[in-house]
């Protein structure tokens, strides 16, 4: 059995291929993932999954195939099987490269994990800008920044160093409604409840860029000045200490 996470590690490339709605409640997604390395080793994995009611716990993997290009038929580079087929959806290119595909034996849970992760990363790319429109910077220290939609109160996030957390001072349940992940690991914290947001943490640079682009309102400026954190706010925006 192949563990897809071990093949890809954390830093992999992904592409959206298609999304078809089967009926009102079911979507069929197809994505492609590959190792993120400079010298492309010419293999990627197509994952097709089904999701019901846009609920990530209702993910079902339909299939996962390795895909590679070769001038002549050769065994699957991932598992060595000779039982490979030509991937008909690709045309033979001018150098005679043919696309081959193999239905490798993947550990299903590792495929589900990657599929969910990619789904949320794509959701983040599509919606985060819009989502942040109603968010305000709520507090800043030299190493943390908190932003939240306060009216009506929605999700509260804290960037702390290189990680992003869902956060609430008093209510544990409030830290579980992030649309960009299904985080469930509570972090011990002295002040309130914290849960790491894996999607936002992976997209930290994009998130910080968006926060920097956001115009700070007079209300926020007043608040930050009153609480004495305006200087830290400026420092945060001028100093990209969290840039990786
Ligand atoms: Zn294989
Ligand atoms: Zn989240």
C-alpha cells in the first residue's frame, strides 16, 4: 500500500481539473497532485473524489491514479506494476510521449487527507479575499495579530509567529466554524481557546499580503491607538518577520 502523504510530503503542487455537480447535493471533483521539486520526475497523481452537501466529512474517494509520460511503455514509476494503461484523455505529443496511468494501491486515508487539504486550499484561494472584507484588525503585538469579524461576531483568527489559529476568548465552540478547514486539534493556551488552522497556516504569506493590502478603518486606527498597539501594528505591517 502506498501512503500518498509520504510520497508528497507537506510541500506539494496541486491543480484543479474539474468539478461536476451530480445532483443538488453531490459534487465530483478531480484534482492532480505532484511532488514539489525542481527536477520534475514526471509523475503525478489524479484524484477523483465525491463530496456530499459540501461537507468534508462526506468525502469519498472515487479513484486515484498515477499518471506519467513516456515514449515507450514502462512499469508504473510509483509502484513498479506493469499493469499500466494508456490515459486516453491525453494526445500523443510531437516527441512521441504517451500518457500512461496506473491504478496504484494507495492507502485510502492518505488520499482522503490530501484531497481534503487541496479542497480547502482551493477554497481559500477563491474566497479568502471576499471573506476578509468584513474583518477588522482587533489586536496587535509585536509577534501576534488578531483579526475578526465583530459585528455580527464570526470567526476570530490569530496569527502567532508562523502559525494561524482559530481563537476565542471564552467559547470553545466558536473555534470550530472556520470555512477553510476542519481543524479539530485544540492547542493548550492560557488565554482562551486556540485551534490551529492548517489551511491558513499553509497560506500564511498570501494571508499576510491580503491583510497588508486591507485598508485600516478609522475605527480600527482609533482602537489600536487607544489600546496602545498602533505602533505594533505599524511594525507588523512594515516588518515582514513572518515571511518565509
Ligand atoms: Zn502504480
Ligand atoms: Zn481554519
